[in-house]
C-alpha cells in the first residue's frame, strides 16, 4: 500500500510541476517556444508512465495470505480444550484451513479447531472464505454477471479514486520557426466506494451431514448466483443510495445519453444510428447489451437483400455479433416497449470499473432455522461500480 501511495504522490507532484512550468513559460497569447513544448511533452510522457504503473499496482489483489501467523503457543480449540498452534500456517490459502472450514460448516460451526481458523476470524465474528472457495465464487460470478465479463475489475483496500483526463490538449498547425501554442490538459477523479451486499443460504442439516455431497461447490454456486443477480441489476438500475449508481440512471441524467427509435419497433436503421452515435474512438471496443426479449426481436431483422443482421458465433466461447460488434445479454434491461431503453452500445472494457473491497466474509446463523432442521450461512461482499466516460456509451429508447 505504501508503494501505491508513493506512486499517487509522485503523480500529483509531477502534474503540479508540469502545470507550474507551463504557466511560467506561456506568454500573454498562450504560446510557448519549441524548447518548452518539447519539455512539456516529456513531462506528459512521465505522467503517462506513472498512470500505467498506478493501473498495474491497483490491479494487484490487496488481500494477502497470512503467512507464519502462528508460530507456537496454545489456543482455545472451541471445545473447552486447547491445541498447540501449527508452525508455518498460511491462513486462508492453507489447505488445512479449507478442510477445517468445511468441517466447521458441516457441524454448523459448533466444532471449530481454533489453531486453523482463528486467523480467519473477522471483526464481525465471521470467517474469511478460504482462497479455493473464493476463487470458485469469483469464477461463477464472472460467468453469471455480464459486467464482470465486459468491464474491468479492481480489488481495493479502501476507497479508490480513478484518475481521469477531463480535457485533452488540442493539436494546432504551426508555421516553421513560429511559437507553439499549447492547450492545457486537466485532470479529475471518480471514486469507487464499497457498498455492502449480503446473501443468506439455507442448507438442511441432512445435507450438511452427507460427507459424499460436495458442500463447498454447492455453497460457492449458491452464493455466486445470488451475488451475480444482485450485482448485475444494481450496475444497470442502481440508485447510488447504498448500492452502485446504475448505467440507466446515469444515461437518463445525460441530455445526449439516449437515441429514440424511428417507430414503435426496433429496426436495423435504429441500430446503425445507435452504433454511429458513439464516437469512432470508442467504437473499436464497444459491445451491444440487451435483454433476451429485445434480442428475439433483433434476430429477425434483415437487410434489403434479405440477409439477417445477426451474425452467429463461429466458436463456442465467442459471443454472436451485430454489425461486427459482440452481443451480450442481461435480464435486467427492460423489454422493448414504449419509453424503455432496450439496447446499450458502448465501450465497457476501458470505462466501466468494478471495485471489490477485501475478502468475502462468511458467518453461520446457527439458531435462526434450528426448528426447521436447517442451518443458514451468511456471506457478505463489499462492491461498487462506475462508468467513467458517458461519451463512450449510448442507449436506444423505444419511441412511444
């Protein structure tokens, strides 16, 4: 974390120095000499290199394994006795942590071997999810939440600010030997917060006691499926109050965020208009996003020579395409009826960020469903999302 803060401080300092240098060497007409322009260009390149290092640093996982945490001593084993702590314990990445975690789940956390699980205890009294199970959840989440497939995931330890260029310098033609006029580049920030998302899964006690059933995989899928639905819905429709601010509310706040169809139904011309309403610099990575109901209508569209505009995927892992750009589906975009934004087209890869804060926490709810012969388990994650450049996305609204 110190390295990240140091990089951020270096960047702030360099941006300030660049601005001061530019102010000192700019004349009353906003022009600078060729030598000053070359120096400014070199300083901008240094800022760009720092941006790349910052992005690489922010992409690293912040939850590190607990290594050599227990090197001896006695600890309460949770059963009225004590156990000798094992040396070279590696916390949530340790295979024994995973095995003891599953064993504790099967007992409803009534039997917990403290020397293995004590380092995974959170301040809320739950447990950190073992790394292997956590990886299964992430894999399932990625498969089920479309935004994890088309956006960019960042793991954070605290509130994370994404640096943005709010205005770019403008190129200008200059006569040979004449002074060069340079427009200033300005910077801004967008914050990734951490909204709390919780899911409870109930399991029958008979299933907990069935040693042949893959309980770990079952729980990982159940938690991931519920998380994925809630995440995807909020990333599209979220209010920003205790949850991420969704893309549709952001588009509705923009005067140029949506186009209307020419009629009550989507046509091929409408999709072409939507595609070319996004600037060329963003179209190279842009994708289509729509619900199944909308795609059922789009798949029937044909060109004047009766060829379908829908291009089926040639390989299993590849999405289908419309006009050469990939198509993805979501259940949380509205149906293609009057007044609804039914299709999105934009660059999610470069401008849609998902921020995960820390490791997911797991907590048993032992008594809540005891009378019905069930045990409930609660999992909590902290997450946020943000679209950083609304010029890179447009929505297609169905005309009334």
